[in-house]
């Protein structure tokens, strides 16, 4: 796994799910996605522009993000990961499952906590649900253009534990709470996943 990101869709989805009008807003988003079902969910980025981005981004930012999603994620001609295109049906169907899990039951929807997991072997959406929240993982291979940063939320952290050799930045020993030993031996290591610097084309969009 190369990195974990909180991008525009995940940030807006998370925030939308805890607003006072969360149920109404999530139902509207679900309805908008379902309206694209007969078109194999082509134009999914337009649904996000209508139901997700208002209130979080201004018109210029929303237009930029919508174009970015349409070009790099959902276009079968120019999109990343051509071996897995079309991606819109995967994304839309997985997101519908997220919304259904959040909206199940009466009253306030379960909060959504969603992440883009980069460095996966294929494109898939994974939902984890418990009585307190719904977690959505949007897992993809690394994009060819690493313009996005790492986690874009001061309240979020990502750590991984695995067996590996070599020096590891941001390593900590959970048994002591102290930094790792700094050696290069093959052993179990726990370290914080690095964030990437934002690329020049969309740096201002995601602030």
C-alpha cells in the first residue's frame, strides 16, 4: 500500500453523513446515482457535482474536481487503470451499498468514514459496518500521475504493521510508544503511512 487519501468525494461524503440534514441529503445522492443505472452510471461525476460538492467547494473548485474525476477516474478513453475500466459502475454500486448501510434503520444515518487506499491490486470498493459507523475503502492501484496528497484531514492517521527489512521512516514501537530501533533487520515494523505533496495542478482545489 503506497498511501491513503482523503480526497474531495470522501471528504464531502463523510461530512454530509453527519450534517443535520444527513438523511435527506444521502437519500438525494442515492437517487441521483440510481438515475444513471440505465446508462451504466456514465456521468457519475455530475451527480457528485450536484449532490456532494455544494456547500463544501465553490463553483470553480467544484468544476475542477468534476473534470478531474471525469477525465482520470471514469473515462474509458483517458481514465487511469484502463484494465479495470469502466470504473463508474464499480464506484457507483459500491457507493450505493455504503449509502444503504448508512441509511438502514430509523432516524439519524450512521456516520460514514471513507478513504482512498492507493497501491491495491485492483479497483474495488469495500464496506465495513458496525452499529456506530460505516467505513468505505476505495481501493485502487497507484495512479500514473501522483498529483494527490496523502491523508487530507488533521483528524486522520494511517498506520501499517508488517514484516519488512530496511530503514523505515515514521516507525514506532507500539509496545513502548518509542520510535523504532532504526535498524535494517527483517522484522515486524509499525509505521505511519507517508503523505505525498500535492501536485501543482490541483493543489488549490483540495484545500
